[in-house]
C-alpha cells in the first residue's frame, strides 16, 4: 500500500500500525512523512512492524536549466538515496522533473536529465539502491516529468548501461493509454522494479488527484499485471490512489478494506 | 481560426462576418453550428465571404463495442463527409472514439476503429473528402479518442493504404509531449492535412477546456511548425483554443486581435 492512498488521515506511524492491523504486507513511504517522523525512527518502526518497503516517493526533479537549481535537486536526490538505503526499500521512485517555461526545449531537458542520472551512478552503487525511473502521464510534462513513456525509460536505461542501479516503475494509471505499452513492458523485462495500480475514471476531473479505485475505471489492470509478470516481475504490487474527490474523504480503515477487496477482484 | 476559439460569443454567421472583418483568411467550422445555420446556407455564406475552410470539427467516435451504436456513428460520419464536401473543406477532422468501460479492451477498440475506417474509403473517394486522423491527448483515451499518438496515426495510414483519402492532423497541444513527435511528423510527410496551434499552460486546470493562447504556455510552437513545414505541409495553420477559464470569457473581437498578434510573435 502506498501511503498516499490514506495520506490525509494517517501519519507514518499510524499508517505502519494501520497496515499491520489490516494484514497488508508492505508500505510505500512519502518523504515528507518520513522526515516528520525522522528517518532512523521510521526505519526502526518499519523493521519492527515486519512491513516490507515497496518504495520511497519520490526524488529527482533534476530537469532545471538553471545550474544552481539543478545542483540543489541533485543534492536532495543524494539525500533520498541515503534514506532509501536506510529503509531497505525495494526501490526509490524517480521523477524526472518538468520542461521549463524559460526554455521550452523538451529535447534539451530530456538530455539534461539523462546526463544527471549518469552522474548518480556512483552514489546509487555505494548505497546499493535501485532508482526506479517512473514514466508519468503526459499531463505531467509541464509540472513533474518529461519522462512520458515506458519506451523513453527503456531508452534511458539502454543509454545509462547500469542495470544494477536503474530500474523502471510501471504505473498502470500513467501508461495504460500507450499503444506500445505491452511491447515496452516486455522490453523492460528485469528492469521492472515497481508495479503500481489504481484506475482511470471515465469522468476524470483533475489532472493529478482524481485517481480511481481498481475496478471503478477503464483500465484492464489484470492484462497489465499479466504483462508485467510475463516480463519477469515477481515483486510487490503497490496500490497508489490520489483521490481528493472520493477516497481521501473517507475513513482510512474503510479505504484499506476496500483496497484489499479490490486487490482480489480487480487486479 | 477555429470557430471554437470564439464559440460562446459568435454564431457561425457572426463568426464568418467577424473573421472577414479582421482579415482572417480561413475558418474551421463546428458541426453543431453548421446544423444551426443549415449546411447549404453556411456553404453559400462562406463561399460569398471569401473565407477558406481549414476543417470541419468533428466526426468519427466509431469505437463502440455495441453494433447498433457503431452503425449509428458510421451513419453520422457519412453525413459529415457529405457536409465536408459541400463546404469544400481542406479536411474533415476525425476522432476515433474512446475505450469503453464495458470491455476495457484498448487493443480490440483500436482494431475496431481501423476496420471501420477502411469501410469508409468508398464514401470518402466518392465525396473527394480527406479524412484527417487527429491524435488526441492521452487524457482523452476514455472519453473521445483511442488514437493517442502520431505514430499510431501513421501506423493506421500504412494499414489503410489509401493516401488519397486519409491524412493526419497535427495539433501541438495534444502531441507536444511525445518523445517521438519530430520523427513521426517527418514520417507523416504529405499525410499532414491540418496543423492546429494553441499552448499548454504550466498550471493547466482542466483536462480539455483550459488551453492557452500561443506564447502563454510551455510548447515550443515554432519548432513544431518548422517540423511540419519541413515534412512538406504548406496548408493553413489553425488556431484552436478551448478556454473556459479565460478566452471564452472575453469579447470575441478582442480574442481575434490577440490571436492575430500571437500568430506573428509566437507561432
């Protein structure tokens, strides 16, 4: 369970207890909440709880054309790598960052991100952390990520040639529309280090915070799960629902119960 | 100028007069407004005005898994083909239609649309109408179009093998994020039969109705124009801005004036 699914109601400490109480086997942690509790204390509590950590959300945003801004983002990414190592997370979720209105140059922006990713290889190897390149929906290209397709994530992994430290996160919500999704999942193969589920509602009303519960939308989630498993992925399946309109308004225990039911019936 | 840019304020008759008054050389017509005025009357007025018709918006939506629904959509598409012929439009804009929550099968949906497009070839040839396959933004996959990339439009054109009646419409707003946009525009070449401009605002608030005026967003419009022209396109450039938040609230004459300025400075 990604913590964001119950974010408005539970602190990280409450989420750890709540998920254990409901028999959920793993948690994905948001860094804001991690910093609230303290990284060492969070690591201690999670280890004590028996929960696995499917991911840390998120780091990156290293696309800026401004050198000082980029250096700051790289420093923060290096701190996140340390945090992921401390929490023994399956991976660290990486968002590329957006194209900047100051230059509008998507090609140059993507080239900058790739170059900066290469500079992180020694840090990732030293910390033994897998950085999960997560393609976001094309709607995020001007706000959070110029990495818009699984194909581009695969192209970047090819170019980086460091399979030990870079992986690909597949989120059904951000990739389901892609005509090449199945062939690119197959191409990603062992690179896949995270698989996130939620649903695309036919009447989606917000670009980011209106994700649906699995089964309530139009995504053929079981088909994408089969594709990811056929590619060799055997790790955790993470439920990540940003829902200002619906699920964030409900009681967290109810949300976890519905997630568990839908995980059986619609994933 | 696409009529939709000033849709809340002007009827089609007013739009024809208004665009002529401002020295705009061409109009793209919405079918709802065309039916209000009457197709023959609209054709007569447009011919008399000297305006060219850059497109008719829109037809298609032939993706349904329901046979009766699909037959109805095909009938309507055939009516639109007749309308485009009567108006001597540069092309007729085709939207594929959405994936259906009833089957959630994107691959089958896309195959159905392609098969139904093939069935329209005789109608298009008889009417001498160019059907412009327009990729929409991936946000529209569950509402208006499973044709999500220029690559898929090119693949469909390859499969249809009827270059005389199928073309590709390039809209910067729906395609700018695509890592393959430049190579697929080059591949489209002479297929390009429409080029639509507007801008993606960094703080976009609506999935469909929050387009920006050229220059106010993050799209490198001149670069895409150069790509389209390098591919051989010499036709009209159409300004299509759906803007419930801003431009639809302003006086139509003011909007046309700003469009003309920005067409010089930002396209």
